[in-house]
C-alpha cells in the first residue's frame, strides 16, 4: 500500500494520524464500492501531488491569509485497519495526544470511532458534541448498528451530548428519523437553509450550539452529485463543494477529537472528481483542526 505523500512523520512525533477502514459491511446500499475508497484516495492524492509538486508535499489553503501549509504539520499514515480494531486503535491515537482522521468505508464505521471518543471523554470527565454532515439523518432505530442508524446508536453513548450536536445538510429523512430527531432534540440544518440563510449564519449557528469538545463526521453524499457523483447513495439538491470546504475551514478549529470522511464510492466516480474533493477536505482538516486534547499516556 502506498502511503500519502503528506505522510511526513513517524508515529511518535505526529500531530495527525490518518488511517483507512476499507469496509462496507455496515452498508445496505444497492451501490457497492466504498471499501475501495481509502486505496483510491491515496492513489489519486499521490498521483496528483507527485505531478503538481514533484513529490514535495505543499498545500496552501484557499484562504491564504491563514498563513498555514501542510508542511507545518506532522502527519503519519497508519495505513488501513480492520473495522473490529477501530475502537482500540483510535483510543490509543487520542490517548497519545494525536488527532485521528479516518477515511472509510461506510458510515457505520463512525460509530466505532465515536465509541473510542466516548471512552476518552469518560477518562477526562467531559462531554462532547458531534457535527454530522450527511444527506440523511442516519437516525433509524428500528434496525441498528448499520450505516442508517449511526446517530441513534451514538445517542446511547453517555458522554455524547446529542442535544449539543448538529446534523448538517439533510434532505432525505424518513418519518422514523424525523420522530427520533424531535424526541432526542438534536439540532438540524436542512438543505434549504443553505439558500435561505448565509453560509456565515449557518457557521455561527453551529458554533453556538456545540460544546468545547467536538468530533466531525462527513458523509460525502451531503454534497450535490454534480460535485460529488461517486457516493453510494446520491441525493440531488446537496451543498456545493465550496460550501462544504468553507464549513470545514470554519468548523474544524472547534474540533479537538478528529474527523472522518465516509461513503466515497470510486466505481461511481467520474474522472476522480469525488476523490479530488476528498483530498481537498483532508488538506483543509489538517490545516484547520484544533490541537488535540492533553495526552494521558503514550500508548500505541
């Protein structure tokens, strides 16, 4: 397996640990292929970066006034790990004072990560919030532990404050999900708000409704298929790639617990444009994510 060109550090000195989970066993989508995403994103990333930068990792974010580049951060590519190992590996990453960034795989993997985050928050006695980008609420409760029940499953984690969490970009909820959203009092930003309100107002709303500890999860179907066709459950009427990047740049500084990017399906991509957007998201996360919470051990 080729590592990201961005991987410029050993594990011990890394600020960020990127890893893939090439698994879609939690998916019930008719489209298949999200298990291929970690390898494909690495391939496209390395090909693009090698051509553009001759093997030297260099990235300046869209807002150049930030004066940040990826070279200023230490990144380690852990490679792919098995879904059943996610809980222990992510907990160790957090406990080592590093920020995890996961590439899936189907969205059920996010619950495994949140289980690790919950354990870490139990250690330090602090609640945390979730900012969840998705076309679907993933709040099914009649069938659990799959990609459509992530939020319901996560709501049972004792350190996750579901009322201080936000769903962003939803547009295809089921009745059951709407009922659960109301019962559990999770905040939501439906897709039409992106036209009715300014992107700054949406950013401000998210900032005001989350705690100081935040985890970010991104299902790429939150983006309109015109910008990201390579997903397993495309839903027309999504946000643009620029809107997503702006939100990530604005919200990621709140997150000290890491992030994930799920549901890219390479077999349905067109000219790798979904993977290219995924690459841009990874870069923006690296330059924008908050420093990790204080490490309590150096376990690996």
